[in-house]
C-alpha cells in the first residue's frame, strides 16, 4: 500500500513539473481591465443587452478589411477562418454550408459573437461601433441588409435572418421557448 502511495505522489509531482515546462505557443494575451468589463455584456436574440453604437456596411467594410480579411477573405469567402458568406439553401442537403447567411438564426447573436471573440488574435478589442459595422458588412455580403442600412440596438433585432425558423425551440419546462426570442 505504501509503495502505491509513494508512486502516486511521484506521478503527481512529475505531472506538475512537466506541466510547468509545457511549451508556450504564443496564443492569447492578458486582457485589459476595459476588455474584462466588456465581457459582462450579455446579448440575447431579442437584442436586450446590446450597447449604444451603430454602423453600416460601408463603415464596417474598412474595419473588416483591417481586422477580418486576413482570416475570412476579402468578401467572406473563407481562408484560415471559416466561410462567412453563402450557403443559403444548403442546410437540408447532404453537404450543408453553414455560414452567417445560411445558419445563424439571429443577427443579435452574430453581433455578440463578433464583439466577444473577434478578431481571433485580439478577441474583445472591437469597439461597439466597429462590431455593428462589421456585422452590417457581413449581413450585406449575404444579401440580408442594405449597404447603408444602419445597424444599432434598435435595428439589429429586427433583422430577419434566413434561418430564423430553422431551429427547434427548447421544450424543457425550466427554460421554455428560446430565451428572449421574439416572433
């Protein structure tokens, strides 16, 4: 019994030593206090929680070119990052193409994702207006909004995404219909 305990202790110690010497890959960075505060924003499908700000596809195109194009291609065609444009009508086929324009049910959650997680190498650094502009640009590339249509906390929840009705509401009584969803 005592031999097993010693062996277990040695294994745990070695795991700690090896973990401390694990290679560092240079991914990620320490977030600033402002970025940490920004992660407190919670945006639902109905748009509750969207902050002040606005943007159009025209404004968002410049932000996209500077911060998104290197991964997602100049027109959302993909690259090292996923395809953002196209795929409409493919979800029920044997080879569905899941993009912002074909798969995402709510424009508000597109904003939330872009704001929190993009750009990949500097997640959480977009300003509210930049996020609204990039969302407007990606929606424009998918033919969902007009180029000069203003996206903000009032207009974004009104955008009707092509796959809005493609998801099944959660029937569990403790969560009800998709939280915050408006028909």
